């Protein structure tokens, strides 16, 4: 039972570069989410997806792109990385159905942009 | 705007009881979640409340008052492994989770 996995766990890159963070889940959950977590802030939603080929913006989508061609994968791309995007990124998923379904999180990607 | 407030940090003694409060102002309410997050790790689900009252789950209990926009997480018989951040999140009218910044709980022997 692999659950939800993120890769890479750690990434250092330079401003202006493109970087893609991967997220894979084995539960066949309908919903998937990308958050960033910064000191002093709660988790902030970047993008989410309700199903394959359906994505929508969250609270802080600028500078990010997502796709969901398959139910199990939800990659997040920073098209031209900026220092303000240095953060810990978490992917999460949840089942469709009752609203009491919690989100389950991957282990996170720690991204540093120099 | 939407807002979730929690204390930034709390300290408690091993074996004692601690209550972590959460107040919220959101556009709509469709449930409140508590998560635990150890340093450097992912958040993990602890509890869910959608109706007023207390939900008990072992050493952890969570309370909700929708009229007051208030919840608390009660941890009993504290253990050193309970040292972590505790995150409060409210599901709003769009069924999105709005997160508090978290409460860092320090347990002292």
C-alpha cells in the first residue's frame, strides 16, 4: 500500500529554471491537491483537481501549472522559478463522496530556489 | 475574508492535559478537521467535527461550537511523541479547506 508519493523529496534550483514536482497516488482518489507551506502561514492551496482532465485554481496559483492526464498523477510545474517560490510543497488526495473524507498527504518536497 | 486563528505555540508537561483552541471565520461551514504534523513530516488526520459537541478518539478529543465559530483539540495523558504542530482546517462553502497556521506543542518531561 504505497499511498501517495512525491518526488523529489529535496530540490535545489536557480531562478528562471523550470522545475516539475511529481505526485502519484495508488488509491484511485478522485480529488488531488497541491499546497505550499511557509513559516507563519497555514497550508495554502495552489491548484486542485476533481478528476482526470479537470483542474482548478486555488488561493495562490500564479507562477504554477498543473495537469492531470491520469487519475493517479498530478504534477506541479514552476515554469520560471522565483525565490518567493522557495517552500515546502505537499500533495494530497481524498476520496469522493461524503464530505467527512479527510485529505491524505504525501511526505512533501522541500524546494529551494537560489 | 476567511480566517482561522490558533495559538502559535504551547508548552505542556508529560502526563498532563492540554487544550488547543481554534476560532474561525469562513464563508460557509462544511466541517472542521484537526491534523497533526511532526517536524519535517506530512500532516496526518486526527479528527473531524461537523455537528456541535465532543468527538472522542482515544487520548484525543475534539469539540465544536458552530454558533461560536470555535473548536478545541484536547490531548490527555501527554506523551513526548505528542510534540508536534496541530493544524486546524475548516471546509468552506466551496468544500475547500482553509488552514490555520498551526500550533506548535512542546512537551516537557
